[in-house]
């Protein structure tokens, strides 16, 4: 399979159609030698899922509401 | 109104119904905040940058193509906001350059997770900070844009195939840096 690593990533990201997904799974089943390459991509992909961030504060909401209010007032004039 | 797509809502904003922007804000504020935060900005600056994105959406609402993809357009605006912010900061002689020391504020995150997960998360942010700006953006966009390569390609103005190749390269490098940091 050409671009196997990229296809593995698309599979893990849920970016393949149902048909492509089935074809990819079948390919993996029939080509065990690709399994370790797939696991390598998977381990990197799982790593990325650990990326997180804190919750934004309420001040951000207040600032947005104020900005929108100003824009609406300006539009009404 | 809540069932309308992002595109339909943005068209309403474009037509003058500015209040509808509030729904788009609710849907995307956390995603955008995560985008800026994981690019290495501190929480307070990340919040300012999110606001700036919505300010620009209003200002440049006419540039939204009605048949376009809202997500790709929003993240193009976000990338420009981030770029302009760092350009201005460097002109003022004040650099918030992303480096290992600067990402330590991640340790102040709310402590709802296990220490182990928190350590991994910090290490990952440190690894991310060592990548080039382009690679860091690719990975963060990939994570916070819902991992759709077609949209990523639109944001970066490249083909979907090229987007997959670049993300794969960036991911490999991230893993390599992460493993090195783990050994230290």
C-alpha cells in the first residue's frame, strides 16, 4: 500500500469513508507485516490525544458580550 | 436556531443578524482557546486572542464565502490573529516565545486529572514547544479542528494528501522529541 503511514493516520483520525475503512482493516488483517508500522503510527496518534487545555474564564465571555453589544449598537445607529 | 449549521449561522451574521455570532461563539470558544493555548500562549493571552477572532469575524464578515466551510475560515482567521499578535509582541521587544520554561504554567491547570496524565500533558506541551511554528500549528489544528484532513488542507491552502504527509512528519518528530524528554 502506497502512503501506508498517512492512510493509517487518516484511519485513526476517522477520516476514511466506511468503504475505505473496511478496505484498510482488511488490508491490515491480510498483511500482518504492516501491523508493527500501524502500531507505530497509533502510538504517536495516541500521544497527541493527551493534549489538553484548561477552561477559559468567565471574563472571556464577558468581553465577548461587551464586544458584540458595542457592534450591535453601532449597527443600530 | 440551535439546529442550524455553522455556515447557516455565519450567513445570518453576514446578512446583518450580528446577535447570531453569540451561538458561534458558544460552539467554538473552547476549541479556539485550546488552539491558542496549545500554540504556547498563556491562558490570559489565549482568551484575548479568542475575542480578537470573533471581532475580526464581525469586521470581515463579508469575506466569508456562503458556500465555504466555516471551520476552515474560522481557523484561517485564528492563524492570522496569532501571527499578528506575535509580530506585534516582537516589535515591542517583548517576546513570549514558546520555550520549555514558558510552558511550565501548564502545571497550574485545574487538578482533576491524575498526576501521571498531568505529567504526560506537560511533557507533551514541552515537546510541542520544540517543534517549528508550522509543525506545531499543524498538530494543534489537527487536534482542535476535529482531525479532518480536508478542512486542514483548506486552512493551509494545500492538498489533502500534502496535509496528511505534513501531519505525519510533524507527528513523528513530536514523538521523537517526547521520547527524548522522557529519558531526561
